């Protein structure tokens, strides 16, 4: 296995953390599906369909983080982790911290966009 290294604005989590993000993404999808089926089976008003947004946001954040090998929260906090869970290290270089914050905000905006688009599709489904 290749050695994992911190790269400012590009990579701030290792294999274990990436797997954790995938689990979060799948959990968000599962929760969104449960909410969607409950909303549809209860014959709820159309506005209740917006309830899938938050779990879809969680799923999108988890998935995008796993694909980019970058943790949004670590990026905002100026930290990284390639070791065991909780073995967080601080980014000392201000330029690297700024690059990490920019990437973190990009991931957040992408995730909001993905969750909003899927929620809109669900909202307008004629079922």
C-alpha cells in the first residue's frame, strides 16, 4: 500500500477515515429512502417530501469526502488524520489551512447542490 500523505487542499484523510465517510454516505442514503417511503406511504402532503433533504445532504457530504479523500470538518478546523481514528494532527502552515478551508467550502457547496437536486426530483415525482 502506498504511503498516505497530507496534501493541502487535496488530501487530509487516510484509508480508515475514507471508509468511515462511505459508511456515513450509505447511512444517509438508507435514512433518506426510509423517510421517502414513509412520506409516500402515509399519503403526506407534497411539502413533506422536503424531509429527505437533510439525510441526502449527509449522504452527499460523506460520499464527496470519500471520493476526494478530504474531510470537510478537518479542513475547516485546520487538521488532518492518516492514523488511527481520533489521531488528529494540526496543519501549521497558514497557506495550507486556507487551501483546506477553500476545499472544505467547495465540498459543502457541492453537497448542498447534490442534495437539493435529488430532493427536487423527489418533490416533483408524480407519485
